[in-house]
């Protein structure tokens, strides 16, 4: 046959990106984050713990990102992986609960 086309690449050898990135950007990814987006959230968490108001983080990065920062405060496993003290995060989280 004249127009015999090459076989399509198989999808079965690759996993489908079906997780929504945890930074709140809404993009699909294979793991928890799109490459580099974990650093965004880590930076947000560090700024928040250091005293940056969540409203300011939200103003610059958007509400889904601010929500991701707040959610991460309760994720002890992720905080530990990032070398962030969970007690610091808990205290910062309490301040937000009080303010809102
Ligand atoms: Zn993302």
C-alpha cells in the first residue's frame, strides 16, 4: 500500500499526566508538581512563615497558589522533605486562622 504510515508511538510505555499540579496552576503533571513548580510553593511557604501576609501572596500569585501554600502548611511530609520546620508552619497557619 502506497501511503502506509509509520506506527503511532505507543502510550502504554509512558504514564498519562493525570494529576493536577499541586501549586494550583491547573496544569497536568505526572507527579505532585510540574517541574519547578514545587519551588514556587516552597518559596511561598517560606515567605509566609517569615511573615508575608497570605493576602499579599495571593495578590501576586493568585488564589489557587495561596490556597496551595496554606494546604502545604498541614503537609508534614512535604515540609520535612523541603527542610521546613512543621512547628513553624503550624504557628504561621494558626495566625491565618485567627486573622480570617
Ligand atoms: Zn504548577
